[in-house]
């Protein structure tokens, strides 16, 4: 989808700037929340999220010929998801 926006803006000789707000606080009247597990749920004020395949990086240790150990850490992360569209803005800026 980003490629489509780049093509549209390139025809107008303009660049695209992505502005994202990390959190949006909703101004509502205070309500008592009786949900005991509410603190365990993901925040609903977050705009963007990244998901991983495991909670911490995986440590991979392999021996090397001189008697040492080579350590590598690996984790897979998505590029990001926009959960709330009201926190994302696409701005066209002319060159």
C-alpha cells in the first residue's frame, strides 16, 4: 500500500511524510471499572503495535575453531501495525 501512495505523490512532485502519534488519551467521564483483569489487557490508548514471535530474543551459541563460542541473538518482529487510524497522518510535502 505504501508503494501506491509513493506513486501518487511522485506524479505531483511531492514527498509523503508519515506522522504517527504514540498514544491517544480519550477524554471521557470517569467510570468505575470492575474488570480485575483490565491491567493485563493491551492498552487501548496505543496507536501502533509491533508483534514478535517470542517474548525475548533467542540465544544461539555455536563453537568456533579456536575454542571460543560465538553467540547470536535472534528475534522476529513485524514492521508495525496501526491499531487506531485517528493517530496516523499522511502529509504530502512538495519538493
